[in-house]
C-alpha cells in the first residue's frame, strides 16, 4: 500500500492505494469518528458496497446503502434528489459521513449531495473503477449533467479520504477497464513523459491487470493531479491542463446523450487536440502518432464513434471553460508537456472534428 496526502484549502486528506484495503478503510472511518454513515453506490457495484458496509460495521458504525442505476445518465437532478432523500432517511447530521462506492458517476453525484446536505458533510471516496482512481475521485470536483452540458451543475467539495483498492478492478468488464486508460494517457501526454515511457513499456502487463503495475500507474496519476490541485484547487488557471482531451471529448458525450463512454470520448478528444496542434505547428506529427499509438496499444483504437459532427461542434461552443463564447484549448507541444489557453480558428475545429468522425 502507498499513502499520499493531498493538500487543499480545507486541509490535507489521505489517498490510500493498494490491494484489499477494507481494514485500512475501517481505520480511516474510525479516526473520522462520524455520528452516522450513508453509502451511495450503483446497481453494478452494490456487492462491493456490501463489503464496505461490513467493514464499517466492524468499527461499530451502522450504515445504510442507496444504489442508483448504473451509468452516466444517473448524473441528473432526479438522482441527486433521490440521494438527498436517502441522507434524510438515514438522519445524517453534520457529524456524519457520506461514503461513495463506485465509479465517476457515483463519486460526482454523492460528492455533490455531501456538499449540499446540512450545508456540507464529510465525504469518503471509495473508487471502484480505474478511471475514478486515477482522476475523478481526486481534486474535489462534484457535479451532475445539465440537459445539454457535461458537469454543468456542481461544487468543489474535497473528500476527507480516498481509498483506492486495486482489488475492485479485478471484476471490471473489459470495456470499462480499457476505457480508463484515456485519462491515464492524458496525464502522460500533458504532464509526465516518464509515465508515457512506463506505459509504452508495460502496456501488456496493464492489459493483463497486473496489480503491482496498476498500483504504480494509479500512484503516478494521483501524484500528478495532486500537484496541480494544490496549486489551483478552484480551477481558475493551471488546473485547466487536466482538461486535455476534454473539450472535444465532453462535446462528444453531450452530443450523443452520453451514449459514448467518457474514456472513449476523451481518447477521441485527445486525438482531435493533437491533430489541431499539428495543423497549427504547435507539435510535430510524431507527437500525435506516438500518442495515438499508445491509445491503440491500451485498447482505445481510432474507430470514429457514431455522432453527428454538427451536434458535436455545437456542444464544443458550450464548453464550461469558455469565456465570452471563446473556447480555450489545451494543446500538446511535446510528449509530457501541454499548454493551456490556446485559441483555435473555428474553421480548423470544424475540419478536424468532421474528419475525425468520418
């Protein structure tokens, strides 16, 4: 097991990464000394949530479990209302905790509910997908989707602890597992050349779900994100680097009513960004080819998703980081280094996205 402390304005919190961490979870919850606990999960992960519930009961704490329907469409105001009603039924007071057991959808939804209930109660995140371990469980962003925009409604609410148990990944369906590598490659291309090299050398071990290699990769991604979040917790500047691949990626998700998975959308978005960067002479063609080759090696080949280019382009304009209608793109310059704040001519965006979806 490895342990990091992530700094935030509300205080540092531990991130534990390892295998079979139920005892560590119980110790973390015991130290928080909550007056009550409520577990939020989804229908796919409920068996893992039951294990978490048993671990907490051994600490002498009663808890209930609320399972939302699995899938991105549960990031909605309707499901937020259902979680808040569950917290009310559980009589969670300001000394209680919400425990999010699941992937990014559960974490974002439960985190938003925790930030709102009683004007804010503590949150413990127990991510069960690789994608959530390396990205969404870290940094304090919560939210649900608007009718047309991804993550349009949300708050910043840091967890009190994150427990990433690699054992949870063992039962992930193959598509969901490979989906996560888009976010991993994002860190490598935008921030960490040595991670990129590690991924290239060890892609077969990662595809075989080698636990020791997964632990190394999760640690590197969390450490990279922790450094950025410590500098820019409220996403007012440098944290935009974490948006690499997400401008076109989020637009693709919104344009397809979230039928395209997040990882596949981000992989698409990184390919789009790299092609734009090459066209603007910001990076070499070799950089784009290296990125795309690694995505393919990790199970995210360049197969265009079924989407209407006009809808995707319309959704790009609604990017939540846009200012006065102008979208700021994150552009790769070389492997391990990207830059924020690039303006891209609309004609170039239209051309690249249309060709990428052909």
